[in-house]
C-alpha cells in the first residue's frame, strides 16, 4: 500500500506491505507524535489508527506554550 504524507509543505510517499498504525509511519519519519495532528480526508484521526490501504495523510504542527 502507498502512504502519502504531507508535512511542512513537503510530500513524502512510502510503500508498506502490511497494515500499520499511523504512529509507525511517524516513527519511520522521525516525527514525534506529540508534535503533530494527523488529518485523513477532512478529519483528525488518532495516531493509533490503522492504515489498511492507500491513503493521503496531512500532518499539522501543534504548537503549545505558556
């Protein structure tokens, strides 16, 4: 399956042979899960969501501070 990820204006395409969690994709890209929201379609989805087929993911940087 093909997973397209858009992060900071750049699109990366990765290919995987079996289902995996979005968190595993973030780990492969060396992106800490706590720093981004994951958007699939027009919905925010949890990093624990399983990818079972071709998908486009958009990562939105989360900023926090005090």
